[in-house]
């Protein structure tokens, strides 16, 4: 069920719980600003989620309210993970769903990294 990204941050959301170590995740990268782990229901041969360590509901919340250092750190982490996963030469796709029409289900900002095969059309017809 898509979420309303204008609501206050819910500290019990599943990615907050992964950040606190309360539930497991298949981690691929972690630094001061970001955590990356495999999506539990992959939609491509490589499907990694990168999340900021700060409590931000969505891309909208993050881009409006995060300090510049956190934004830079997060963006660098996304690029680093893509390189580390060997996605740059073949190519890959980034996706951040926001709110109802975006189909966002988890109310903590996450960037999807897809790769490992030609990904086809950007949006299904
Ligand atoms: P979105 O629709 O953009 O909010 O995407 C949420 C993503 O989180 C989906 O691709 C889910 O498969 C993924 N997901 C949900 N719970 C977990 C979890 N515990 N570990 C890893 N990925 C998850």
C-alpha cells in the first residue's frame, strides 16, 4: 500500500528497524551516511536498495531538509555501490519512488539500484 510522504517520519518503519539492527538485511555497503542492502524481492539480477542513515520519509523530505553534508554523502554512496556492484560499464537504473503515484511503500527514503541485464522501457506501458 503506497504511503503518504507528507506524514511525519515513522520510526517503526522496516528500514529504520534495519538501520537499528533489529531485523537482518543482506548488507552490501555501509558508511557514515548510507546503508545498502539487497532488496528482499529482487526485480532484476542486481537489485540493491541504498538508504540514508538519517530519518527522512522520502526523496522530497531529504532534498528539502537534509544538510548538504548528508546529501553529498548519500549521493556518493549510491555511486560507490553501483561501481562496487560492477554496474557502471554495462549500465544500470536508479529509481526513487515518492508517495502514492510513485508507489512508495516504505516511508524511509530509498534509492533502488537495478542492473545485471538490459532493463527495457523506463515505465511499463
Ligand atoms: P518502494 O515501493 O519504492 O517503497 O520499495 C520498497 C522496496 O523494499 C520493495 O522493493 C521491497 O521488496 C523492499 N523491501 C521491503 N522489505 C524489505 C526488507 N526487509 N529487506 C529488503 N528489502 C525490503
